[in-house]
C-alpha cells in the first residue's frame, strides 16, 4: 500500500517550531539540526553586560575564526541579535584559532586569542573574551547573573564569543 502524499497541514505540523520572542532562544531540536549539518561547532558573539546581549550599546566586538592553515573560516561582529554561526568546512577533531577584538565606543581595543579543538558535541562550550566586565557577560550567558541589573559603560563592558562544540587545547 502506498501512503498518501503529505498535505500542507501535515507539513506545518512537523515544521520547525515558531520563533520565540528572542531569536537567540534555541531548542534541543536546533542542536540536532546543527549537528546534522556536518560541522565541527558553532560560534556566537557575546557583548554587554545587559539585557540586550545582541544590542551593542557602545560595545564593539569582532571575532575571527581561522583554520590551522591560516584560512579564515568565519568573521563576525557585534549587533547580530543572537546569531549562531555554523563553522562551515570544519569537523570534529579540527583545531581552530579564535581571535576576539573588543572595545567600548572609540576607546582602546583589547585582543585575546585562543586555539581550541572542535568536538562536534554542542554540549562542549568554550568562551573567550576581553574587557573589564567579561566575567559578567559570561555569567549572563550561563544564566548565573540577571542581565537587567547591568548595562555597558566605559568602565564596565565585555566582548567575546561562545563556541559550542569546542574544547580548550
């Protein structure tokens, strides 16, 4: 017996979940889609601290990911609300170098760089960043700090990245 052709209603019933109020909210199903994409990991720019982690509010941040041969795999910057970047052309076991450049308004820029090994397991997380309040940005990202209590300033800012599917070398 041949099953009937799926209808539009059937397709909508199994379609990807509707976006929440925050585009950076993702589900375990999103993790499966990332893993099935044949990539070694994902990257997200983080900056703040504050409730609008995707809104720069004076914080500047550029993140560059390079392969061991020097090829640039991804380059991203502040202002993309919750954009999770797939690290295309990578796989589990690859080593990449992540370089973060950050600053506040037109002030001095700080730089940090770290080499990590991609695992392909999105539960493995590495964060790298700069700035006097980077620890607060990390605490907000992990859910350990309430973002509403903070806002970036020239004395209190942080800029960096979260890599999922990576372990520190």
